């Protein structure tokens, strides 16, 4: 069994170069906006696209009692009502995979903001139903478009 020191060391040595190469997340990095700007933009674009933010977990605050070298990290749980209703009407067991998760974190000595969105085509792909595959494909496209709306809004060339 691991002791708490082992757990602290593993989190302390997190390698963010790995985070861009996961099969279950769509990752984009931004170097021209702050964490707060990215978080505000993310909340705004989710609302504009009809997504509800079901909850937010400030992981940094949650783990503040541990001696972990972790930058600012928030996990958002988001749903789109029509998509969720369609999903669950086709497979009620998909309740274990909703809401979708989006994480936003500071990396690279605060010079980059990374936003990771659950790749629902992968995570929901465990269902054998073609209806679920179509729902995941549509939602996946909507979630990818959210990333296109983050970044600087006013700049001169």
C-alpha cells in the first residue's frame, strides 16, 4: 500500500508534455491569455453554445492541505440538456459518463494555459449502439468548437 509521501511525490512530478497525447482528451494550449481570461471566456462560450455548467471543482483548493507543487487547476462538469436527454433515452447506463468534463490549468511556469475537453467519441465509444456513436460525434464537434473561441479577442497586426 502506498503511503502519503509516495502520492505526493507522484503528483509533484507531473509531466505536462504527456497531457497532449491522450486518447480521451482534446487538448489545446494558449499562451496569449491569462488563466482568469481563459476561464471567463470558457464559461461564456459554454453558455452561448447552450451548455450548462453543472459544477466546478477547484482542484488546487481541494488539495491545499497537501504539500503538492500544483498550478491552478479547475475541472468543470458540463451538460447540454437536449444531448443528455437523447443520450439517456438511448442508453440509460450512460449516466455513469455524464456530465462531460473540461479542465483548465496553468502549465509551463504560468506561461501557458491548457484546456482539456473530454473526447466523448472515445469515452462514449464503449457503447455498442450506433445511436450513441452519432450523438457522441455531434457533441464532440460542438466541444471542439468551444476551443476555437478561446484566446485573444482584440489585437493589432
